[in-house]
């Protein structure tokens, strides 16, 4: 493990959180500076503080070139005060910088940038005119990568500031850097940067002494130092930035013939190419225009306008414009509680520019295009009934009755119901079990390939239409969608993939998670299969594996034929689960080379499932969620990841808390065979961030750190009980539990105070357990130990999917397990076809032993864990019964203890089999 973690990494143990550590460091300097100022009289102490200030300032300024504020002028003033030994001037300025950084006033207040008040008026003659209204205008930073002499940068920045006009919708400051390395670093750590201007001719190596950062960078962004030619570095950097932060607007300033360049592949990631000497105002406007494209929320903008227009309504929806509310004697509090805007923004009209979700031609259409762009898809559809409905729409759009879907049995119930509705036949495959936590992981690639090969052996591969998986799972297992799709496409090149990314919408905006998303993988594979290099690779593979048989296909990393392969990827995500949308806001993302075949059915499915009265506020919130992520998703996703990593570390290393609680690590959650890198946990000393990313690139499964399985069984609490305690005593809400754990998620809304609240709660509870154990004597301790054992060791085995009853299978002897679930489901609509058998009756044991087989009439889904342990038409096995008898949850959908298990009667099945020889 040769890497950055073992070099001096002051401030770099989490490279990507360097930006977050920044405010802390300035605060620390502030405290030191104050101490120095107070000590002036006693001079030998003063000297010591001055040295400390200098050291810390040196460390801080190592990275400061990445931000516009405080900038060269203020930093030089700090140096000058240090040199002059002027402790009070130093302290005053540090105090100002630190508090300005914290408040973010530099975004609003021009005064924050100047030296006025510190006895230096130099800025006053060069300060830009104060433009009214600047306080309200969103602020961003522009990174300029340039070969010009650093001594000219300050002036260049001021010249750009002078281009500001009163009616500019946004304002920006500039950050100048002189090299590829510095630029990459600035784009990484400074999330204020929204646009980058690349001026041809800059150098590769940084002029700063940052060996640790360089090492990190070298691993992180693919760099080919041998790249030659005048604009080669610009082109490389543009491509690197596009991969790392696809939302950034890139501009290229060049002497190369802009006309020729603009049409070439080199310019593909670039928004606009300018000739060096062109009008600066043009560039200024282009910068603002880029932000405007992301800032614009076509639907929301129009809805706001609509709400302020005087409109008489004679359509349905009496609450529209609040009329039935504010004039009411009895429900006026509805108006006061929700406020007027929500009522003024209600309408059932699709005129007045409101557009129609079902037949979008105006701002909803624009919004869909913006969504596709933002999320890296070819197309995007908006869901207003949650991902529960989005999944049904996609399943119905891509499958017709009789198609086979290879699907994780542990997926959300909307998929299973989707198969019943659409008549697709599920071929259930199993995720690896995590018996110790009573949960499932994800489905191994080998299992998926085996299912495909089984179908192939039985001559029905052509009927296998879709691979349907959950990425990431509730508990944070992230697939390697690139690898999964690649190998499946080698077996059948036109397979469709549905990735249910209900939890994972945010992942597009995280430079770390993106590699594990459906759309990220679709883009990567698409590019890969188009390349000449891949053709060669494929040819070599093919030569080595001529006449490959199925066994070999299973064992090797197989490659698809570039001439046949189609990229057909669908993603659904619950925008409301990870971004700022109202509940039920959902998206369907499409990257399908053959979408022309699906478009018609997609529209039908969309009509079948979408309300004709979609909620306007919900649509608007999807628009806003997209805007937010395109402008600050980078910062937010990094913050949430950082917070999660801190929580993990704090809990697992806390001397008291870690005696009773533990956050499950990647090693706990993913069996070694799927963790080829050997990564065991996040962060030093286990793995540097660079190593973590390598593991994320290659390993079969990786654990999303933002989803924390907190084991509470070792503290003597079951999941449900612990969840209740957190809610009642500490006002902490979580929603998923298992027998011995709860799931804690960090989100784009979480703060350090939230983390502190959780840590405090765990510490309080640990102390209480300690007290109880020491008061309880031996019997108390024995009781605790036995409770822990029952929760942590005596866990029920998780039942696998048994099989569909022969009546619902085409070929009862085959190895593929798909079945006709739909007829089984509807058979249960007739009471006469069904019987109930009580879970604890002898009859169950008798029939398990001697038959006739018991066949479930419906879905039985216990919460938690929330996956169906029985589906309609499934033969009920010993395992399932044993599991149900051990199950200690109260909520089991599809099962009522008083009635018993609902089954299809054996004679009905016998008759149906006979008649079903269609
Ligand atoms: C929550 C969830 C859904 C359903 O999404 P809603 O937006 O709540 O309807 C589907 N799939 C998975 C994996 C989920 O977690």
C-alpha cells in the first residue's frame, strides 16, 4: 500500500474534505492570533505565538490559491503584519477573514474583500463600482487556467470584475492558476467553482510544494504527461474535469484555429471556444449564460408567474387560488397553515403555460431535457407517484407478457407487482445473505450469469428481456454496473437493464459514487465499445476464447461483441429520498440505443400509471431539486460523505460507545470474495481515499459509506426497540431496522450537529448500560449476555426462493426458475380456490413431510426486512416456515396470524395444470 496516506498528509487524510477542514483551520488561526495579540507585553510568549501563527498560516495558505477569497491581497497583508510583528493588525484581519468565510459574506458583500479599515486604502481606487442589488445575486467562482505571469493575475481578475453590469443575474470572482495540477486541485476542493476558462499554453506541474496532493492527483485523474502538441494539456484537462465534475461549464481560449477546433472531438467537453483576443464582454456573457442554463427552472419559474396573475377559474379544484379556503368559516386555518402561495399555485388547467405532464410540449418538456442533461441520461421522465409507480411504468414499458425478467427477489415490491400487472415472468435470483444482521446483500454477478446461461441451455434466452437489480440496496450495497452489464451483454447483446436507484439519485453528483451508477456506467460502456482499443481487446479475447462454452463463459470475464452490443439502461430514482423534492417526486432516466422501439410502449405505460391530475408543486420541486444538484450537488454530496465517514470513525473508535455499538464496515457487510481489493474499512489506517476509489472501480460490490448499519443487538436492543428509543428520547428519526441493527443515513441535509446528537445519544445509552450492568450483579449480567446472544447469534436463516409450483412453469424439469406469477395471483381472487392453514398447526408439518405441496396464494412481505418471503404460485418450503415461525415482527403484509397462510388448493392446481396446456 504505497500511497498518500503514509506520506505527510496534514489536512489530507480526507483529500476531498480539505475544503471542509478549511473553515476549522481559519478558526484555529483566529484563536492563535488572538492569543498572540493578548501576549504582546510578555514578549518571549509573544514570539512563540508568532511562530505558531506563521506555521499554521503556512499550512493554510498551501491550499488557499484554490479559492477567490481571501485572495492574494488579504493574504499578503497577513504576511506583512506577521513580518512587522503587528499582532493586533494580524489578529484583526484573521478575525475578519475567518468570520467572513464562516458567514459566506464574501458572496454578498464587496466590502469583505477590501482592506479598508485596516489602514490600507489601496483597493479603493481599483474597487469595482458597487452594483445595486448585488447582495441578492447568487455568487460563483470562475477558475482561469493560464500561462500568464502570476504577477498579472490580480489585475486580470479586477478587469473581469469591472465587466459586471447592474442587470447581471449572477456575480462571480476569479481564481487564477498556472498549471494542470493546480487546476485539477482547485476544481476538486473549491465547490464554488462553476466555470473554468482554459487558456492554451499552461504548464503541467504545479509551482506549489504539495507532494501529497500531487500523488493523490496522479492516481485520481488520468494524466498522460507525454501528451504533446500546443493544446494537448487543455484538452486533457477538459476531459478530466468533465469526468470529475460534469456540471462545470468549460471554455477554451486558444490561438489554434477556433473554427477547426470547435468541430473536433477535442472540443467536445467544452461549452465554447474563443479566440484569444476576442471581446472580454462576450466571455463574461457566456459565463453567465452557462449558469443561467442550470439555474433556470422552466416549470417552477412559470408557476411563480402564474400564481401572481389575476385569473378566474371555472375548472375543477375549488382550492385553486384559495377561493374555497379563505372565504370559509371553517377551514381558514388551512390557508394560514399552508400560506397563500401554495393555493395560488394550484390549478387543474394545463393552459396558461402550465403544460401537461402527460403531453409535454412547453416548460415540462424543457424541464425533462434539463433533467436528462443534469443526470447524464439521454432522456428523462418525471414521476409524480413515487418510484413505486416509476418502476411499474418502466417494467411495463420494456416487458410484454411472456418475457422473462431476471430479478433480485429482494427488490422493492413495486417490481413484483409490476410483473403481475404486465404478465412478465420473474426469474428470481438470490442476493448473498447477511444472516448475522438478518438482511440480504446484492446478487452476485455469477448468479446473474448462471441464470442467463440456464435460459440459454433451455433455448429461451431470446425471451430474457431484462435484468432488474436494486442499486444501491437499502443497506448500501453498490453494484459494479459497468462490470455486470458488460458480462451480461457478452451473453446477450441486446439485454435491457433496469437499475432501481431509489436511494441513489444523488450519486450522479458525487465524483466518487458516480462510477457505480447506472447512467455513469452507460456512458462509460458506450464510449468504451466505440473505441478502436476495445475492438482490439475484443478480438484478442475472442481469439483466446474461440468456441467458448457456457462453463467457460461463467468463469471468465467475458466481453461483448462491439458490432452487436446495444446499451439499454433504465434507471428509476426517488428524488424525494435523496434530493430536495416533495414526497413522491421521482425520475425515470433512459439511456437506450434502441429507444425508438420502446417509446410507444413507454408512453402507454406512462399513461396507464400516471394520474391525470399530477401535483403541480411536486413537478416544480423536481425542477428545483435538479437546479440545486447541478449547482451545489458536488458540495452537498461531498459533505454528506464526509459526515458519514466521520460518524463511522467516531462510533467505532469511541472507547465507551464501541463497547456496545458498532457501525458495520465494508468487511462486515461484503464477503471477501466480492471485495477483491481486500478493503476492510474506510479511512486511514485501513485505506486511503485513493485506495478506496480503486476498490470502488474494481470490486464486485462496494458499500456506500452514507448508509450506516448501526448494530444495536450488542447493546441488548432489537432494531425496532432501539428505533423507538432514539425517537422518543432523543428526537432522532430513522426508518429501517433489522433484528439487531438500525440504518442511519446521512443525506444532503445533515449537519455536524445532527452527527453530534447521534453520538451523544449513543454515549448516554452506553453509560446507562454500564450503570445497569454494574448495579445488576451477576444475574443482571447473565441476563444481558443472554439477550445479546439471542439477538446476535440465534438469528434465523434467511429462506431462499424455493420454486414456482409446476402448474405455473413451462418446463418443470428445467433449471431456469421463471414462472407464471400473474395467473397464480388472479387465481386467489376466487375464494373457492383458496384455503388457510395456521402457521403453528400440525397440518403444516404434515404437508411439508407428506404433501401435497403448499402453494402461496399471494405475496407475504414482512417489515422489516421488506422482501417477499412468498410470492403467488410459490411452493412453501421448510425454510420459509421455519423463518416465519422465528420472525418477531408485527407487520407482515399479506398474512394475518388469526387466519393463517393463504394457499391455493391442491385440486384447483391439479385441474389448472391440466387445462393450461396452451
Ligand atoms: C423507496 C423505494 C422504492 C419506492 O419508491 P417511492 O418513491 O417510495 O414510491 C422503490 N425501490 C426501492 C429500492 C426503494 O427503496
